[in-house]
């Protein structure tokens, strides 16, 4: 089967390469000539473990190609995916659908055969209807069915998530759409991955509801961790104790500096806008979004407190380990590191940071932060060390070296990757999240 993927960003490229690996003939399309040129040279536009090898293998097998020409790319494709960005619209937080609409228009104008048009981009409920309308207005004589097929890929684990999904959600309104999607996901059907067929609008809501629920779980445990600190509990024990209840589940109960990334912050906001438009309040999601936003700066204040308060922090140097919103990505979007660094700078401290993959994307976002060559260079002369992202590289730091290099042995571990007692015994003033 031939598949066209319009948009070769994170979701489009990972999905396209995985579909090719299933044996489909895939063309990834993008307007960005330099991105396509680099892909032709085997250079990935993003850092995602295993992606370069996957792309290379499928390009060599002749199943995966790249182009900037949409008309050419979609020719003969039975399924045309729309996987372009839906950023928060400046000013009002609504998802910006201009790219999705423009692509739908271009598909309509260039369609040369019957096809299923699939929205993979995260889009507010009703977008499928709008895409259908745009395609109809283009006057195409071909049969088109518009399907919603949201992605649930985690950055850093996207290929595994694609190939071994918890579920696949397909929102289709007719048999043509359902049949083509069955072919698209045939290898996963054979794998017995759960595939859920729903109405298109339900599929669109599932994506936002899933992300909002996960964001709620994280924010819930983050607030419980604050309470643990006040009353002397251990949030990790609490998370384990509640997570073993199958109705709650143990995943997404790690307390930390607040969620970031390309999905949760933007998708919760967009969902709230939809709720507002339809006068159907989502007060829980509203609270989650607000609590998470304020948490990031609160984590910066936590570091200031660990240094002895605002007076003591002025003029001091903080080493920040980890900048990306999570490990195994170079993605800095809405990373808590940005607000934490800003809070420290506002308090009059200086910040030296190291991140294994994120420093290039971090530089323009935090121009006043010094980027160090490795963790120890950041720690050299520091009055406090703060772990912001739980990269494996920070899990086994040489603590003797850290203590020798740091001016003061203050360690703020916002991801709870070290044990409080061990760190105290090693001579650190150790502060973590929600633990005594
Ligand atoms: C998320 C969803 O998991 C995925 O299904 C969706 O398609 C896109 O958004 P992603 O943003 O890549 O994926 O990262 P995820 O692993 O979900 O983490 C999101 C944020 O939550 C990170 O900042 C992470 O550090 C934080 N988090 C996650 C916690 O603080 N605690 C947890 O227990 C889990």
C-alpha cells in the first residue's frame, strides 16, 4: 500500500518510517527544503533513539522517500496522513489549525485518485468535519474519506510506542475509511494490538482527554509531594501505595518539577479553549494547567531555599544538570528548566548548565545561562547543583568528584534519582521532591 505523510516533523517522520518498516511504500512530504535535503543525506532533524537506523534501513530498501512536492508525493497513495504542527495560537491558546487547513486544501487541489485523508496531528474536536468541508470545496472528483487517527507517541520512546502500542484509535465515518485503515495497520492487527474504531469526533476527543488525564495524574502526585514535605511523608512510597491499586495504576505518578514538552502544556490549553467554546467547563483541567505552570517557578525557589534563601543566593553559582523536558530527547519545548533558570537568574544567581542533547535548542531560550562541556564543568565552583532532567548520565555521577568540584555540597534532586540517606552520608545537603 502507498502512504503519503504530509509533514515530516517528529510525528510524521517517526510514523512514516515505522509504516515503511511495516512494508508499506511511504513518501514523507515537507515544505522545508533544507529538512528534506538533510533527510536525503541521512541527517535526522530531531534526536530520537533508533530513528536514524530505521530511516536508513527503509530508504535503502526503497520503501521510504522524501520530497517537497505534495502533488507528486500523494499520487497513488491510498492513505494520506496530515501530520503538521498545531501550535498554540499566539494570544488565545487555541490550537492553530492554519497548517492543517492549508494542507487539506492542497491535497484537495492535487488529488489524483480515491484516498483516505487521515489527521494524525493533534486537532480539536470538529477538525475532521472542517477538513472534509475543505476537501469537498476543492471540487475533487475522487472519493475521499476523512479519518482521525491520533498518535500517542512518547518522545524518546516513539518507535517502540508506535510498534507496540497500548491501543490504536481510529475515528472513521464510513467503511472506505475503516477498510483502508485496517490495511494501514495490518501488521498490528496481526499482532493483536488493541484497535478501537470510533466515530471521528470521539477519536479527536480521546487524544485530548488522554493527555489531560495524564497531566492530571502528574499534577496530582506533585501536589501530594508538597504535602509529604510538609507532614513528613515519602511521596515515592505514597505513589507505590496508591499505584498498586489497579484502578489507579502506577505509571505517571513520579513527582518532579512539573510536566513540559510539546504535548501536555499545549493540549491541555487547547482542550480548555474547546471547553470554553462549548460552555462545558473542565475545572479539573483548568486547575491542572495552573498548578503545573506555577510549579516550575516554585522549583526555582526551592533551589534558592536550599542555598539559604534569597539573600544567600545572590551572586552564587548554580549548576543545572539537564535542560530538556525529559531525557532522550533534544526537545526544550515548555521545559521546566527554562522557568527554573529564570527564577535563579532573577534571584541574582548565575547558572551553568549541561544537557547531553538539549544545549543547542536551549541556547536561544536561555541566553544568560552558561553552557558547559560536561556535568563536571558545570559543577566546578558551584554553590548548588540541581538535577532537572533524569538523563542516565546523571544517575551515576562521581559524587566524590562532585563534592570536590562544588564550592558548597548542596544537591537539589528534582527527579528523585538519588537516595536521601546515601547523599546525606556522602556529606551533601540533599534536597529532593516529596521525601523527608
Ligand atoms: C506525551 C504522551 O505521553 C504521549 O502519549 C503523547 O502523544 C504526547 O505527549 P511526551 O510529551 O513525549 O508524551 O512525554 P511524557 O513521557 O508523557 O512526559 C511528559 C512530561 O511529564 C515530562 O515533562 C515528564 O518529565 C513529565 N512526567 C511524566 C512527570 O513529571 N511524571 C511522570 O510520572 C511522568
